[in-house]
């Protein structure tokens, strides 16, 4: 769970910016978008193939 504690003289804009940064770093929006709708078997295979390629590239 992501949370932001406001500082003494901190504005709401900077706190919102920090919150957005933490949410994107945690991958929350990516997870929500991936579970938004039904995924066809073809899309699932394509997504897994791309993830495998990405994983293989970073492990070398």
C-alpha cells in the first residue's frame, strides 16, 4: 500500500507528485491495467513471449 505523509510546510502539489512517483515505481497502475479486461489466449501467449524475451535480455 502506497502512502505519502505530508511535511510541515509541504504543498499538496509536491505531495501528489511524490505519490504518483511511488505508485508508478510500485507498478500498481500496470497491474490495474493488465487486469482491466478479459485477455484472449492469443494475447496471453503474446504477452508471455514478450516478457520471456525481456527477461532473457536482462539476465544476460
